[in-house]
């Protein structure tokens, strides 16, 4: 499963594709949510961009999104504190 709810927080298992032509949530890639972002994977730019993109997509502030695992790889675990919305592309059932 690519997500789990924990006390109102959403924990996502993601596969991130940097240097894409646009920012988007694509759908599932194996057991992870595939997210494309435009930022390059240089000096933490992709991670900062991913946090900002997910914050907008899930209706929270950037401080409510944190990368829990996979700081330097494409496979990441991201925590989103009390999301106000869930994009349809994320394929997540409400808490």
C-alpha cells in the first residue's frame, strides 16, 4: 500500500522523478505514488520543490510536509500533517 493514515496525518510512499517537464502526481508506480517534479536533484532543490508541491496539492503549509525517509534517493516516505484535501490522482481513501 502506498499510504497509511496515522492520527490524522498521511504517510506516503513515493517514487519521485526529478527534472520532469511539469509538476504532477501521476498515479501508482509499483507500491508507491509516482510524483514528477521539475526541479533537478542538485543540492536539495528537488526535495524542497517536492515539499512545496505536495503542500500545495494537499492544502497544507510547507512546514506540514516532511521527508521521513529517502532524502537522497528517488524512493521517499513523506509525512503530511492533517491534509485538507487529497488529489484524486493520489488514489487515497479518506481517513
